[in-house]
């Protein structure tokens, strides 16, 4: 007669069955990523998404530009605390949502949760009771009576989704920076990865035109004179032009996703980012914890900011 399995063996079998059902669910989510990305972040999808930016997002977007360095510092601090064997501090720093939740980011998060992951949602845009993960678990006869889910999965989902939403603002900033670089190359034949480095060139043009207009011998001779001896833009003019340009750049970033989203879909960037998000959620649910969701785009955006400030400082010193 076969002896009954001990309780810890039963628990291990149930746990293994739960993990197996969850892996099937996450595999099904990955299969949905390409169609979801095209539908939600293609041109028609992103236009519908960015209707939410016509509101308080025009103020939240500039504030998030200022807050994004704080986000990077908290994530670096969490990594340093984890290596220093301070798990509580690492967990606290890692779960801070520094960026203000924009309406566009919230709508994108809802689309990911409701349409891609098919999980319950309570919040802006209407509640949804769909739960494909529960269906995948309950479809297993050996788990039909199981109503308990892993306690760490919801926390990871909220944190990872928050970081995922934050990547949109970082990509929007980079899109604005690339647009500024193109405009600077055409207008000034120089590298301008942001409004700070773009402003001195624009100030020089304004100062040049103002000097020609004020030349006592007329505009024609003024053009010839200042073609040989260029007029220098005063510091106050450069500052007066820089501040509105920074505000304009932040405002443009609120809608830059209209261009950035379809390009990222074509390049497969949205698909890879969504797969990284699903990988992180799966690892948290199954308990392996090997892969977290890292919002790398923030670091690239800050590198552009540093190069922008550095180029502006060099040009000011030279002038």
C-alpha cells in the first residue's frame, strides 16, 4: 500500500502546478504583444492615447522632466542598498513612484493591464473584472479549489507598471531632443541636443538681426558690417530666450509620443519593452526574481541633458 505524501510534499506539488499554470499565462501574454503594440501604439492608437494629454498633462510633463533625475537617484540608491545588504532600504527606494502620474501614462497602463495582461483594473478609464491569470489557474483540475495568489506579484506589478509608464516620458524627451538636434543642424550647422544648447544659436540670430536693424547707415551696409564683425548676444537675451524654449520643449514632450510611438513599434522597441515587463512580472510571480524591469530610457534621456548643458557651457565660454 502506497503511503500518503507528507504535507510539505503536497504543498510543493501544488506550488509547482501553480507556477506551471502561471508560466502558461505569461507565455500567452507574450504571444499577444505584437498585435497589441500595433493596435495601441501605432498611429491611430497613439492619437487616441494622446487625447488624454489635452489637460493637466501639459503641466505634469514639465514637472516630470525636473523630477526624472530624482527617479534615477532613487533607483541607483536602491541598487546600492541591495548590494550593501540593506533589503528594507532597497525595497523602500525601489518602490517610490517619483514621477507624477500623467493621464497619458495612466491610459497606457490601463491598456497594458486590461487589454494585454487581461487583469482586473480599478481606476481611471473604467473598471475591468477580466482575470486571465485566474482563469489559467482554475483551468487546472488540481488547482480548481485554489484561490490564493502570490503576495509579491501585485506589488511588483504596480512598481513595474509605474516604471513602464515613466519610460514614455523619457522617450518623449529623447524624441524632443532629436528634433532639436535636427533643427540645430539645419539652422546653425551645430549639435544641439536640447533647448539649452539650442538657445545661444537662436539668441545670436536675434542679436544679429537687431544689430542690422539698428545700424545707422542702413540695413544693406549693416548686413555687410555684421557679416564681417558678428554681433554678440548679451547674456540677458540668451537667458530670456532659453527659459521659454525649455518650457516649450517640455510642452512638446507631452505630445511627442504621437511621433515616437509608431516609430518604436516599427523598430520593435515597444514590443521588447513589453516583453521585459512580462518577464519581470513572471519572475516575481514564480519567485525566481532574476529579472526586474529596468527603465533604461531615463538614463539615456539624462545623458542627453548632460550633453546639452555641456555644449551650452562650452559655447558660452568661447563667446
